[in-house]
C-alpha cells in the first residue's frame, strides 16, 4: 500500500521553521521517502 503525503507548513518565524524540520524528520524516520516530481 502506498500513501502520498503532501504538506505545506508556514516557515515565517524561527519557531515555524523548527516545527517544519521536526515534522519532516518525523516523516523520514518513519519510513516516508522524499521524492520530487520533475517540473514540466
């Protein structure tokens, strides 16, 4: 089974940036892979 997870978190303040980094690390540590589609 595959899931596609998309997220767009605000990164205006340092606190927002820290939350984004922690969430991204959580996803990567739990088996989610980073894959970017090529722009056309």
